[in-house]
């Protein structure tokens, strides 16, 4: 059966998603074209698309926290965590890339490096990174991209959470000692999960780089490769929330010793 003629302005699956444009954006540089380069390009392009969505959802999270809509913030945090899992999971596709095959087209990448991703740097800044090492890295080759500067110019997620806690007239410690979970408690747990998921993403990325080019080989663009990635695995966006665990179980241990 033939497809009926559609009006010129009819919204269809291909034109709604702009598939012609989207599927024309993959341009392998190797010559002759290496059969694995398309996979390498698509995984990184897909990551950038997911970074775009995560940044959008973090904007929603920030808006909810600033307006005191704690339950909406809980739901926004849940979605962000789901998206970070997707970004991590797709790295497994590159685990199928043997080092000798990557070496065959690596030279065509020029100075390109994941460290040049403005969206990833913006995501780190939006999540709360403000340490000296991070600020040096993003400004090493000139002023940070506008998107990164925008994220650096607004409050961190941790400070927004602390403002919510103060607004509710409680403390972070009391969230964990109260008789039952509260929306603020659920948000705190979601933020800790985000910290864990982000660290897992960094670790998987570092392992992937080690697997493909080795632990001591420098990355493209003059970066330190796996060494740099592993250095940031333990970075935490919400140290105050993690510190509560130490206080809580320290107090519990003291109480146990006193009772004994």
C-alpha cells in the first residue's frame, strides 16, 4: 500500500527528530575509513546529547530547590541519576574496541580530547566543583567557555540543599535521626547516589582508557589519560552529606561502648 501524500508541514517521526541532519553528523577522519571509528564517534556524540539533557534536568532541580519544592527536587534528582546511569552504561560499547584497532585511527583524532567538552565541564561546575585543581584545569588555555562560567556563577547544589534544610528549621544530622524519612532525607539520599554514580562513571571511564591505551599512556590533546581520570574518581560534590555518615556512626559507636 502506498504512503498517502502528507502536507508539507506535517509533523512526522523523521522531521520531528530531524533525523536527516542528525544522521549526517558522523564524519570519520580515517582514510581509508576505519570500521571502528563510527562507533567511537557515536558513543561520544551520544554522551554529549545526554550531557545536554542532564544539564537541563539539573536546571529543573536547581529551580525546585530555590523555590522550596522539595518533593519536585526529589523527582528531578531521581531523573538525573537515571540519566547518569545511561551515560555510564554506554561506555561498555567501547570495551569492544581492541587497542590495536584504536591505534589504527587514533592519529586522526588530532588534539581532540574529552577534557575539551564544555558540557562535561559545565556539568562538573553545576554539580559543585570549585576546588583549585578544577579551576586551574578549566582556565589553563584561556577563559572557560560561557556555559561553564554560567554554572560557576550560581550556588552549588550542596549550598542550595543546606538552605533548604535551614528553611525547614532542622539540621542535616536530624534528617538521619528523625522517626521517619522526610522529603529532605530522600533528597539527601538522591544527592549521595548522584555522587556515587558520577564517581562510578569516572572510574569506568578511567578503566576504559587503561584498557585501550594503557595506564601510563598520555591521552589525546596532551592530557594525562587514565592518570588524570583516576585522580578525580574520589572527588565528591557533597562532602557535608558524607560527613554526616561519620558523625552518625561515630555517635552510635560511642553509645554502644557506653552501654557496654
